[in-house]
C-alpha cells in the first residue's frame, strides 16, 4: 500500500448531505494490454502524455469535476512510477478528492484487479456502495451525478441491476468497420424502454459482413429490441458491490467486456442485469490504441473535452495560449519568424523551433528543440526531443528524449520509444516500432516483462542493453541507437488499423474494391440502427446451411469409424454412436450409409499401399470386417443406391485410385451381401439416362451388370423351379 | 490560516474548472473570499496597509490566473485593493489632523507634489495636491470640494507617506481601526454587488416608455430585473428575445419574462436584423465593460449592436459596477475569449463520421466562442448602479473605482 496519505479527508459538507454514501471510483491504472508497446515497457500507459498532460490527469480531473470524492488508483505495471507521479501532483492533497493507491503486481487483467479489490474489501471494506469503474486512460467530461442517481434508483427497484455502462453514439467507418477510436465495430442490443443491455458483441475482422446473431429467446422475452452498430462503449461503468463478488465467484473472468459482460448476459441463473446509459452532449472516449491516441488528441485540440483543454489548467498543467485556427502555444516557446505553424497544433513550454519549419496538426511537448527546415505533420512529439535540420516526420509518435539526426525521415505510423536515436539520413520504415529495449522473444516472457516489478526491471534491461548494443550495430544507422521491433505474425495486416497514421489510400481502395466485389454476390446493406419487433422474421438465427451440416456430419462419422477401427470397438457400439450423430445432425439413414461407406473407403485409401491390387485387398478386408456396420444402414434399396452413388463420387475424387477398382469392389459388396442386385440394377437403370461423362463407371461394370441380369433371370427360373418342386 | 488557504484553493479550483458562472456570482464569491482573507490576515504593527495589500494581491493573482476570462474577479480584487489604500489614507489624514508636529518625512511627499507644498501643510492638503498632480480633477471631486470624501483616489507616493507617518501615530488603535475599516468597506462592496440589480432596475422607468418594443439577446439577470421593474411601474411594452445560440439562454429569459407577465416574443439570433426596425431600444447585459467603453457580451451581441446602429436604435448596456474593468482591450491578453465545447453546436454522435477517421481526408472543425466584443462607438448608453453614462465617460468612472497602481497585478 503505497502512500495512503489521508491528505484531503476534509470533504465539503454540503456534498455529503446530498448523498448518503461517498461517491467512490476505482481507477485501473493499467490497461492490461500490450497495444502501446514498446512505449509501455518503460512507462505505464496512464502516464503517457496526451496533448502534454498524462492521461491519468484527464481521468482524475474529470472524476473530481463529476463529484467523485474518493478514488482508488489500482496500479500494476510500473506502480512506483504512478505513485511517484501522484505524490508529486496536486491530486494527493486535493480538497475534494481523496486519492488512494493500491498496488498489486500479480494482477494481469482487470478481472484480477477487481478480485484483489474484493480480497482487500474483506479486510478494510473500503468500497461502501456503488462505485464508478474506469480505466486511467479515459478522457471524458460527462457528468456522473445523474448517472449514479439513476443507477441507485434502479437498484432500489430491482436488486439484480448491478451495472450501468455508458455508451455514446459514434458512427463507425463503413469501409473498415472500425470506430473512430480504432476499435472493432460494436453491436449491442438494448431494450428501448428499460435500456437493459441484451446483447454485446464486438465485430471481428473475419466477420466483415456486419451480421449479428441474436438468441431467439431474446425476442420472445422482450417486446422490442433495439439493435445498433453505431454505439461506442466508453468503458465507464457504475457498478454495485455485487460486481466485485461476481468477479470473485467467476475466477476465469479476465476482461471486463469479453468475459464479464458476456458472462452476465448469458447467465440466467443469477439473473443479473446490465443497463446502458447513452450520453449525448458530453464527451467520453478511452485511449485503447495508437489510433485512438491520435483521435482523442484531435478531439482535445478541437475542444470536445472542454474544460479539459490545453488552455485551461485542469490538472497541474501550465495553460497554453490559444490562438486562431486552434493553435495552442506556450508563452515562452521560441519560434523562428519563418516557421510555419499550421492549424490544430500545440507547442509546449521551452520549445525552440528553427527557420523554415512546417508544423501541421501536431503536438509538440515541452523543452523540445527543432532545427531548421523540419517538416512535422500529424505527429506527436513528447518532451525534450531533439530534431535536427531537415528531418521529415509524418504521423509518428516520438517519445521523451529521442534524438533525430539531420535528414532522417520517419514514415507514417512510426513509434519511437524513449531515448531512441535515429541516425543521420536514416529512413525509418512505415509502421515500425523502435525501442532501446529489445523485443521480448516469446509471448510468455512478454507477459512477465510488462508486469514484473518494473522499478528495478527497467534498469536491468537498460544495463543489459548496453552490452548488446555494442555487439550489434544499431539498426537505425551508424550513429543511431535502438532496435526496430518485428511485427508479430498475423498482425502485419492489422498494423494500419491501429496506427497513428491515417489509413493509407491504397488500403482504402483495396477495401472498397473488396466490398464492391462482395456487392455483386449479395447486398450487404446493414442499416446503422433499427428497431426489431419480436414478430419480425429477418433475424438470422441458428439455422445453418444444410450442406455445411452434412460435411460436419460426414467428418464426425469418419472420425468415429476411424476410432472404431483403431480401437477395435464392437459394431453395436459404433452403430449406437453413429445413430447418436444421426439424431443430433438430423440426418436420414441413407446419409449414414453414405457417410459410413465413405469413411470406410477413405480408410482403405489412406492405408499405405503400393499397387491397385494391394488397395483392393485393403478395401476387401475392411469391408469384410465392417460389413455388419454398413449392413445396419443399407436395409432399403434407396440406401443401397445412395452407397453406390457415394462410391461413384469417391472414385471421381482425386487421386482417382479407386476408379479402376470400381467393378471389383462393387462385386465384392454384392458378394458380401451388402448390396442387393436390385439396387445395382436400379442404379444402372437410373444412370442409363445420364450424360456420357457420368456413365464412365456404368460402362466399366457393364459386364458385371449383364451377369447380374442373367443371374437374376436364372434365379427367377430357379425360384420357379423350386416352386414347381413344392 | 489553513482554513483560508483551503478556501482559496477550493475557489481557484472552481474557477479553473469553470464550475462557477456569471459575473455577479463570481464577483460575490471573490469579494467574500477576500473579506475572509483580510480578516484572517495578521497585521504587523508597521506597514499594515502594505501587508494587507500584499495578501490580497497574492490571492488575487491566483484567482485571476485560474480563470483569466472572468474579468469580474480581477475587477473585484482591484476594488478591494483600492478600498484598503483609501481607508489607509483616510486614517492617516485623520491621525495627522490630530498631530501638530509634522515629521521631516513629509518633505519627500512635498517634493512629489512638485513644489506646491509648504513645510507646514495639512495631510488633507497633501493628499489633495497629490491627487491634483496625478489625475485630472473629476467633476465629482470638484463639486464636493472636500478632500476627505471616500472617493479620493490614492497613489503610491501617498502610500509611502502614510507608512512613515504611521510610525508616529498611535499604532495599536490604528492597526485595529484599519482592518476594521477595510472590512467595513468590503462589506459595503458586497452590498453594492448584491444590490446592483435593484439599483439599475430603479432607473428602468426613465428609459422604457409606454408601448415600446425592447430587444434583448441571451439571458442576463440584470436585464430581467430591469424589464420587470418597468413592468411593475405599470409600463406596458413588448420584449423580443433573441435566443442566444448555441446555449439558448434566451429561452430561459423568455420563460421568466412570461412568468412575470410580460409580452414576450422569441426570435432567432439571425432574425435580429429583420426585426430591428420595429424595435425602440436594444437592452443587453454585459459580461464586462472595458475602460474605453467597449463591451464584452454574449456571442451575437456585436451583430445586434450593428443592426441597432444601422437603424439608429439606441443600444443600451446594463452593467453593475463590478463589471467595469480598468483594462483596455487593445492588449491581446485582455481581449480574451473562451472557446467552449463544440458539443453545444452539434451532436458528436451524429457527426462522428465527419470528424477525422484517420482516413486523412478533411475533417470538420467547430468553433464555439462564448463572447463578442462591441466597440464603444456602437453603444449608446451604459446604465450602471450609479446612473446612466456615455461610453466616453467610462474611463472616468473607472478612475473613481480603481487605483492606478493595481491595474497590473
């Protein structure tokens, strides 16, 4: 427990009178994600500056403004840095807001953090009632008092209403299915009257069509359901104490949304309910990835977050002067006369800018020095960065203490972590992430790195690093320092989605092209939002394509047969199993016959063999052994015909090994009494009218059929003879 | 002491977060805070006035820095400083009147008076002389003729003078008396600020006549009281209220006016020009009145003023004395505007697809300024709690309220 100062226990009395409980908040000062790597290896995410103020400053200022009286700051990674920051900041001695820190190094997810809070709760009972759950990277100016009141009243009426989450309208891009904040498109279903959350689903990339599956029972139990895809989850939740115990009970809940919300929605036994609250006029957003870092920065500069804007001192920051076109400038910034500072730019204290510099849409921190003829566009330069003459920086993030030597170029999407040095005239390729620390090699060590006790950790890495640096010449030019991180496999395509850089034009064109292609197949128009009545029939329920089902069924049967052969299971049992499958997939016994035969033949083909005769031997042995199983399903003529058709199909499949053996195996099946002559003859009759191409096998076994016909005639005669004998 | 400190911190915090709005409320809070600062300030035996001034200035600087846009804070701080200086002066003069002997230190003062002085001059004369050298004589002081009047401005040269004199005066009684008098003066200021609406409203009957049409924009408590006062005096007139986009405070004003039985019509801001020909007088409330007679008011006011000028309609500005700002708007530091959140203009959700997707295409920008500046030549009349004034007279009025030393804090 670091520094639990009772700094400002004096809470204004009238606030106390208004509400019986203290308004409390839990602030998760760790995102439990790795999206801000490599920057977060050296500094916790909540302390990263956004428009020159650490993110947590925005969150705390907003919580204070919204009337929260006590905040528990939950620190995980780099806890010491966070506590140090808070101790130095005004927040520890704030008259209206008591800030307490909670340290835990074991927690690796939001779920763990809340479980830890719950354990603490047993000892100290810090959380007295409903609380606000936010993460330390939230930028908002929404009023909370009404929302908390609403939640409390609802809770009084309905014990099960344990959480209210704030949502905000934000249209997602029709092309990339991605919100402004770079998160995946969100589908939610809400009861329009009670605002109860019924369904929550984040659209994944493999699902670009924008379809959503709702449970039928949802429509049965609710007279109307509002499904929308233009909502953004603000990750601001008003929770009742039950939420903590729910996390304790369900130890596998890790993620607040993916596990907890979905878990609560699915669970009918406890019957807990989650409600939504749509905010309209105020702003709320969470900085989840580099894209949202860019977007939220722009929103702050555009003053959507008022009064948390750079020209107001809201969190111990020195206010900047706001000029025309949204240019914020520190009063002591030194600008050359020929420097051109364009719209929506921020220039921090003590920054020097040389001749002919062009700055547009960028944020430049405190104490930077920028040489002459530098171009900076859409970039975020943090504090004490040195940029030498003639550099070009576009859509990049440059952390504290970086040196960019003359003539270097940063291509869009580059992230330079702390103290990196970019060599002279070096071109840093697009989307690369550069750090003085080497990229953790495996995923496991990866986890440890970020969540290890980082106070000593960072120093260790750095000392170890110096050794490595000498052995390996820098990847950033001869006079540079830093490692370019490899992009993780699979994530390469995604890189543009979450980067600070705007989506490149060719990528957009590609997506547009893809969508156009899709449009020719079928229309994929999804209305942004619409109300569905329960009698509407347009809902895509669990009904799947029957063809798909047959494939699955066939595979299952194949697996079963294979297992039966390997483990030498009794025929009865296998029959039982296949029957079970038949019922569960809603198949007919003809399908079973086909599938069983298919799997038997497949087994024969898969068994190693050198020649056709060997293959025949294999097939013969299998058929002989398992004819009973097959026999169970081929009791009717139709089923037998199905088997022959299946066989024919198989013969046509590559590698066509079975083709030449068609007649032989057919004969074998006849001999073993699996197939009756009627079936074969009927099949022959059916095929007689087919195309020439289809008749290949019919011709192959012409003689056999001829023989069959004769035999049957003979038999008939025999029968007659026998009858005569009687 | 920590009590005052935390009170200051809390108020600073409120100002910073823009939690407190409206110049009257801000002014009142500020003056009440300053009163408690003064009453808690320990005064040394020597230099009491300077100690008080320092304390008030220190707090004042914090407050002004917290929200430089709210000029009323600075105004009130300067008023309080002025009161301290003035009380100090009157005390010294009173003390000196009781003394037959003059200290040699008076000579410094006389030197300052550029040769007017004689060795055996009364303090009152000294003060009057100081005043006459540093300021043009005001009509008021000329008419009153008595230099002891409360409106006597005071300058630093006299401050130095009082310091030295206080040594010879009866220290203990003086100390108590100064603080007491200052608090008394601040109390008067509080009363003045809270009573300014009534003072202004009393004059309504002289300005609003039967069957007139009055136009106003946005919402101002002063304007509301003014109109209602005229209504109470059985004047019948009509009011047009321009709604004051984007905050639409005009709607609230219209509601209040109707509740009080006035004939009210709401128009859009953009309809002001169309309606102005039917209007007999435009009355608006100011955010601040600058020393040159220019007005900072709610956004859209300049347009209304131009329309009034075009149609020769009197443009009347109501302002309590706490809104009189001793600064000139040439200074970019002073002509501040507050850009508020664009969400007052348009809905973020609806427009979220135009607000930069990272697609690099042009994105929508929204600017939402709070204030407008009306140059003095468009203003016909100011009505303050002391009566009606010409824009060109504002500098004079301001000189009566503020001491020249406090202009830069």
